[in-house]
C-alpha cells in the first residue's frame, strides 16, 4: 500500500470536511458531552460519546475522502484547561487517533489507501501578544502531539494558524515527540488568512512562506478556514508560484453569515468544486478539502470531480529571504545591497545606549523606526552592555519589535541563551549574528542547532583558531570549513548561511592592513563562486574606523560601492550616512579609491 508521501507525488489528495459543523448537526445534548460543564468541548466526545465522532468519520469515508482528520482540534492542555480537562490531553488525543485510524483502515484498499491526519488547532492564546510564553505553549502541545502519534496518525496537520510563533511552538513540540519516540510523520502547516488579507497578527502570505520554508520537518504548506475559496485565490496563487513545498487548500463553505446567533455557510458543493478544480488544474494545488460549513455532500462532489487527477505542474520560484511578523525581505535585491540598520546597538549608538540604560524601551523602539525611514531593510539588534542583564533586555525589546516594527531582525549576541530567548519571542524568520571557529566548534555546536530548530539564517565570520583571516584565500578556506560543518553535520542548507569575510580599518595607518580591503573584496568574489547558494555581508563602517565623520561617510560609501560590484548581498550600515558616488566630489572619491586599492605612490624612507 502506498504511503501519503508517495501518493502526494502522483495525484491530488482529498481531505474530509468540517468536524464541528457535522457534530453540531447531530443536535447533541449536554449529557452527550458528559454534563453541562463540558458542553461545547467537542474533543471530549471521543470519551463521552464516540459514536457521534464515528458518524462524522464514516460519512466522509463513505463520500470517498482520502484523508480524515481526528477530533482533536482543541485537545492541547491550554484549551482543555477551560473545561478543567487538561490532564486528559494525551488520552483524548490518542483516543481520537485510534478511533479515526480504525475506521480508515477498514476502508483502505491497495488502490485507495485512507489516511488519518492528527488535527492540531491554534488554541486560544497567542504568544506574540503575550498571552502565553513559547515554552508554556510548547509544553501544552506536547501531550496532544504525543497522543496523536501513539494513536497511529499518518500525518500531523497544524491548522488554522493565526500567529507564526504559535506554529513554531507546535513544531518544537513535534520535534521533541519525534526525537523521543524515534519516529516521524509528515507535517502539514496551514495558516488562516482573514478577510483583511493577512493572518490575525498582520502577517502576509509571503512572510508566512518565508518563515516556514526552512523547516524540513514541514512537508506541505497551505491555507484553511476564515473565508471561502474565492477570497483565498490570490494567496493560493502566490503559494503555488513560490512554495518549494506542496500546497494544501481547505476553505470554508464561503464566508459565514450570522443567522439567529448561528454561523451559516452558503457555498454549494458545485461552487466548491468549481474553485478547487481551478486550484488543482490551473495552479497545481496538491491537497484539497473542506473546513467550516462543509458536509459529506461537498466532499463527495470533490471526490467525483477531482479524484485521480494529477495537479498542474508548478514552476515555483523561491528566493531565500527573512521575515518579520508582517513582511518578507529577500536576502538579495537588485540593485543591492540589502541594508541592515546598525543603530539598535548598545555598543555602537550612544543614543540607543542611553535609552537602554534608562529602560526606555519606547525610545529604543523609536531608534528602530527611524532606521525604517532612513531606508533600512533589516535591523541588527544588540543590547549587550556591561552591568546589564542582556537576556532580560533582549526579551523586553524583541517582544515590542515583534508586534510594532515591520522589518526583519538580526539577533547580535555572543551568548547562546540570549539568542535562544530572542528566537522564542520572534514570530518571523530571523538572522543569527554570528558564528565562527575561534574556539573550534564550541560556539557552532550550540548555535547551529538553534538555527535549525527555529528556521533561522546564520552569519558566519571568517575567524578560526588562528584568529581573523586576513587573506582572501584564508577567508575562503574558513568559509568552506564552516559551510561543510553546517551542511553535513548540522543539516542546514548552504542558502541559510551568510558569510562575513571581515572588514578591517584603513584609517589606522597600520601597515598590516594596507591590502585588507582588496583581500576582503576578493574574498567576496571567491565565496560567491565557491559557495554559490550562500550570501555575503560586511559591517561597512569598520573600514573607516578612526577617521573624522566626513571622511568616514565618503570612505564607507565608496567601499560599499566596490563591495557590491564584487557580489556583496547585505551591508550593516547607518543607512542615511551612505552617499551615492555622484554626491562625493571627485578628489574625495579618488582618495578613497587609492586607500581601498592600496595605490599609495610613495614609501617611507
């Protein structure tokens, strides 16, 4: 019998319809739920009245659904605690899986296997809004996912997702379950786009894809709930054009209308088939089904019209990117570079440091927002300062940035615990700044698993046990060594890596660094050639350290120009202090070029 993954590559797969709608249609009494205090807790029915759940499954299996979902949408501890049933999270989840699995197996044949997807809903608390911590939510998901896996589900479906940080906590719980049980099942992540055009937290479809694309634990990405298929169509098109992963779509039976205090859905089975046929045949959607308001009649129509079809071939085009809660930012733009604002740094900005020392987080936020106006595409965040609690400061600042600043973030710290805390409070795809080989693999062995767990990108400095690399060849050799460790040992991808070949000051007069800019520019070219899927970054202002402000602006600007010509993708800069070359007088530009390219015309005697 073929597996879910095998069939996913062969034909469209059809999910079932709404569990809640079809339970409500049975007019269940309070006694069916085990008493007045449990009324409305659909998940508890697998214990108090399993026949009601069995009927829903049977209806959808008889309609021809390939995949039925367990009655476990709200079986995590946080939701069940509202009924004082949190201690039953594992049992309810396992029973829901066993019930569905028994029925699915009874309908399975070699020609038409039936599968069970473990339903994992968003819960009732959003970590991005501070309702619950990442770790508390992860802990709440653990018994739910553990029960579903022990009950025999073939797939996990993390669905109706409203907050990307909530999804990350569920994924983290799934990773723990898989590791402890030495098993794994495919995972579908399905977000919910509201009628506003974004997720509840304001996340657009591109930010969601960017955030979850790096997770190899996710097999399928898609959308469900909130609207009917018509309202989903442009976002479905975006996923089909850009997602490397197969696409899943499970719309409501239209947008609900409140009739007498009840949600009524008006999309007919024929209308659902019209839209989902378009998604499969024209856009290449791989899995379709029905969410709220869909019945066995909707699913039978889907089976009659779509069963056995091969989805249209998708020519997707994904660009490596990072994201905030709200938007996606490619790691390469044309014309470049991607500008990373450097002023949210306690050691590099006097203004930012003063706000930090006064615990003035609103002032710190304003520094971040000012950089957006200045043209930054991302923000580097460093709150390390002697005598301060760096972890606490990072958490307090990132919580605010997560919901109030549009740009993606780069977390800059030498402390593992600080990076981990930042990632646990950030919904988007961040960049970790940074790793190196100064102490061999010591730092890499801690930070790269974090990057893997949270889907982050990582900056790697060309530093090894011998110190900072000064020649282009040495910079490349260290970059290749880090690349091999990251990819072969820690299962990251080349495209997750951003190499910093280091910028040394040309303003010190130090003979050792006369050719340092030349070596750095050459290293960029070599890294782009030898590690082509990676990106490159430089802290531009280091090149002018020690010079007066006017000279610094000019040298930084000219050096950045030549770095971009060499292939630089990102630059950490004070964006408003970078000048176009035509704004620098010819003599000043010439002097900068002579300094950068070591064109000194005399030697000391």
